[in-house]
């Protein structure tokens, strides 16, 4: 890490009572954070977030609330990643108003450790939800199936994700920091490998990425 960036981060910590975000897709952000993932449909963001859910549920009490209006969420996929299903609550709202109500009350509840929901590209509840998750002290994760978004919406961290198939069981995910509170890491990109069979998420080593063009050329 650049020492100048580290020095700037230490100075900023004295100006705010909120911890600065490290923006690592494999690690849980601070309690009370609202994180957004955007990109095309099937971008792998949900799978990339399962290790974070597993870590949070292992470190604190509380439920994992999934607000799923379309019925596309599959609990067995979470079980394959070692997440206890007895702590999972799937909420199926029947209207947009019910959806927003369920998300806000899940974020606000101290009994909910993690809240997931899927939202439209131009949703207008984010500032309200940010306040709710700060009160509840959990983590809110929002998924969009479109990269259209507005800046300054109240989220702490926004990722843009794209997915490429790497094999029968493994997938390659590129995650770029589109916005990070503090603006220290904006534009940083992670090349991730999603291992569904092992229930694991790993960063592709820099050496492996630099070697890919050599393999493609036959060198």
C-alpha cells in the first residue's frame, strides 16, 4: 500500500467517527454500511457476497434477510457455501411498497445481521435505507441488474461487476470500485475466482493475469 495513502487515511480517521472502508470484496465492511453491486444480469455479484455473509454470521448473532420479490433466490446455493439455513429468512413482497417496507425494517432491526435486496436502476430510497442500516448496525447489500446509477445516493461502497465463465465449476469475476466513501480507492479493480464447488472466493494473482497474454500467443 502506498505510504502516502496510508498517511491520508490516518488523517481522515481523526475527522470522522466512522471507520474508512478498505474495499475488499472478500471482507465484510464496517457495521452499518450500505453496499451496492451493479452490472448486467447474471454478473456473479450474489455468489461473490456469500463468503461475506458467512463471515458475518460466524462472528455475530442475527439473521440473514433476503428480500426477493421475483423468487429467483436459491437457499441451497447458500448452504453449499457453508451458511446455516436456520438463520436465513426469505421475504417475498407482493408489491413495490411492500418491498421497500421490508428492506427498510430489515436494515433497521438489530436482529438482522445482513440484508440483501434487488432494486431497480433508479431507486430513490437509498438515503433512507442508509440511515436505517446505521440504526440497525448490520450490513445492507443492494443488487442492480443495470449499471445505470446516480452518484451521491448515500451508499458507502459501490461495485460494478462482470462475469466470465472459467470452467465447469469456477467462474471469473471482475469487480471494480465505482464509488467508495472517502474516494481513496475509486477505480480499483479486483479479478476474482468464484469456486462454487469449494465454496470459496479468491483473488487471481497478479502474475497469473500478466501471464495470460503469453499463453494466448503460445509463448
